[in-house]
């Protein structure tokens, strides 16, 4: 099977790494890919949001399956363009991807199926949560406990453009829960705990994610949650004539009053994917191809091992995501020690691997116990270096949180 993987981040590198293990894979292509993915397949200089360029590439390659990693191409309709040309796609249409592209639309769908979400507030007063309605690369959500934080959030979300959503501030434990969907069925994939804040102790601004661990030992009955949350949403989208094919990712808050859906994403998470995929047993390519053809199968299983992922970011991330040109050392040593190192923002310059983004690398370790995986992940992190590297030191430090 010839596969075209769309995207260039650490999530896509993790997908490429896992897809490359499938016995049914004959060729792996990526657009645009990154230096890590280039070790596994062929990378092509086509942007992830270039609909015409991706269509031409997919047709030229005679791709059997396209797997779209990031959210922006999905919301922009890349999956529609490829499907119209007869190419199987793992990734929702633009209409179905509105579940991520518009928080107001997501609330409307959830209310229609009776799934609980945070209450919408008429005005922004602390405590509250202020969200940009559209895509913001994981940085459009602001938790406001003071009037100053409300003012700051309003300035930043207004700068992003588009409408705002104001919600009650809930207290509880957050978890990311994933399901593979074929348009009518939602098949459980697994769960992970993401660390969104930039600094230790969950301080600082929101980011796209600074690390993750999987499994989530305190999450009870994840399969039942998929049946209660993901499945009715998939059926509602199908009823509206916009079937969802791809990975549906629910960001949940477990409160004393029950589970609340904070948001939906229309794709696998980053960095959750880097912690989840190494734990899965089964053929990922077969599972994605089956969903893309409208027959999701329950063939993937979470293994018994635990995984911890730590993100190495540039010095000014998340304020800046363009940290470029700093040489990167130590990846081979970290991999030799047993870690997986997924490229997120890297490039080759004159034969040298250098930084080229905000979240530069994701270092993942897998072990029988979560604490062991955490220790090994941080040992591997110490082997990797580039000027200005920033790392949270408390990823998975308290698995109950």
C-alpha cells in the first residue's frame, strides 16, 4: 500500500514510524515531512495546506491512502480535494472538521446529543475560560482567575480574529481520549494526559503541549466514555450529512459533577500521539485504511507498557515558533539508549540537523511502569542538546494529576 502522510511535526513522525512497521506498506511518502520522517520514507516539498499541490502529488504517486496529521489542512478541505479524486483518506471533510474548527459548532453538536460541556457565560468575568472560536495551534484558550487575566485574554483572543467563546471555569483532571471513526462508528484508540502549560507546575501560557503520558491510570472505563461521548457525536455528524472519518479526539475534564467535554479535535493530538502510538499493539496502517474505507475495525489494543513523552522547545516558545538554525546534538545517543526521538521542528542545513520551529523534538521512553518510563525519558532528554533548549521537568511527575 502506498501511503501519503500529510504534515511535518512530531505527531507525523510518530505516525510515519508506526506506519513503516506495517507489512502491507510498500511506499511511504510525506508532504512536506521532516528530517526524521525522511529516514523512513520519501519527503516532498509540498505544504500541508496546498490543496492543489497535494492532489497532484497523490495522483502522481498513485497513493492508496492519504493520512492527514494536522488540523489546518483538514479545516481547509484537503481531505475533500483528495476524496473527490478517488483517493482514500484518513481525515475528516472540512464540514466534519468544524467540530474542531469552531468551538461554537462543537457546542451545538454536543448539546444536540445531550453530552455535557462547560456552561457558556454571557460576559467575561473571573473566574472563567476565554477561547478563540477557531484554530489557534493549541494556544487560543485562556484560564482567567483574575480581572487582569481576563483583560489579557481578551486582548490576545481579539488579536487572533474571529468570535470568542466564554465558559465557566471547571476544576478537575483533564484527559485526552481518542477514537478511530469511519463515518458511523467510533472505535476506542486510547487515552493520554497532556501538559499544556509552558512551565513546571502548570504555570505560564498555554502551548500546543509540552509532554504527555499514557496510559492514564486514574481514568476509569475509557471504552464506555467513547460510547457515551464520541459515538453519539459521530452519529449526529452523519445525520447532518457530514460523516466524520478519521480520529476524533475529545479533551475531557473529570469533575465532581461528572465528565465534561472541553473541546473536540479532528485529528490525533500532539504530543499525545508520541506517547500513545508506541504502546499500541496491532497494525496501525490496516486500522486507518479500514476506517477510510468505511469499516472501522477494533484491531488495535493498548499494550501493558507505559510511555512518557517530553517536548524540547525553543527558548521563546510559545510566544515564538520560529527558532531556526541552532545545531542539534545527541539524538543518536538518546536513541542508542532506547528512547524514541520524534522530530517536530527540525531542518537540515549544509548536512547538519538544526532547529526550525517552536517544539523542536519529542523524546519518548517506554517501560513496564510509568515511573520507569519517566526516568528513562528524562535520561534521554539529557543526552540531547541545542542552544536555548527549554523543557518542563514535571511531565508525569504526579500520575494522579
